[in-house]
């Protein structure tokens, strides 16, 4: 028979209570810390990409503005030509000139961004991959702790069932003793009715939120208890 490792889990009716330390919880605590560090690294790696992307977005806006302004200038020039070229030839608008100048001034930055962006994005993707690995480890550690918690709770369930069955056995013994007497059948049947009533009256509402709340707490707190 395979050796069964001991379980550590604090018994508590308080949902905010702290569970006792265990190897599974030590693993979860380390995994939570590793995930938080990986997430911070990802944020640090994402910031340069955002800055570089902002330069490209600005260049794209200027390029769209220049294209729209040039379109209007060309339409005006076309009308001037269609009217026989009377008067001064239309010149590029102030908007066109300003956008063109801004794009020209931004050109060195655009080239620098194009050079720096591949490495920045590679660093961001590598950081994101580390976050995914850390999240997977955190989830695996969390699942191990929940199994540990359920195993401990199952042991409590066994104890509670044994206590209930012990009480039931006493009641059944009384019923059998009365049934053995000629004039005890009516009393024995009343005991049967009392036993049926006791079982029918037992029960508590099922609360599915308990499990969800524990998983949520364990995702960032390895000491959370069931």
C-alpha cells in the first residue's frame, strides 16, 4: 500500500481564519509571490512598448491628417485648373504645411522606434510567457491546497457521520428490544416514526459560494481557510 502523506489543515468555522502551515500551502505562498513578481516584470516590460507605440500612433495620426489635408488642397487645385487657372495658383494649406513639417521632424524618432520596437516587444512577450507559467504554477498549487482542505473536511464528515450512526444505533437497539416484547410493537413503531422524522428534519441549505469564495481568497492568500 502506498504511503499516505499527512495533511495539515486548521479546523475553523471562521471563513477569515488562517490555516495551519503545510507543504502545499508553502508551495502556494511561493507561487503567489512568483506570480506577483512576474506580473510586475510584465508591466515593466510593457511600459517601453506603450511609449514606442505612442510615437507610431502619433505618426499615423499626422499621416492621416496630412493625407486628408492634401486631398482638400488637390481638390481646390483641380477646381482652379477647371476654371482656367484664373488668379493665383492655390498653395498648400497651413494645415498641410504644419502636418508635413511635424512628420518630417518626427521622422528620426519613427526610425528609432522601428529599430527599438522588435526587441521591446520580444521582451514583453517573454515576460508575458513567464506570467503564464507562474499563473499555471499558482493554479496547480491552489488546486493542491483545495484538495488538502477537502480531504480534511472529508475526515470531519466521517467523524460526524460516525457520531450520527452511533446515536442511530442506540435508537435501533431500543426499537429491537421493544419489538421482541409482545406488547412492545406499538412503541417500537413510534420509535420508527421518530427516527423517520429525525432524518426528514435533518438538512442544511447548500451554499455553492463557499467553494468559490475560498478559491478566490486562495488565489492571493495562501493562509485562507475553508
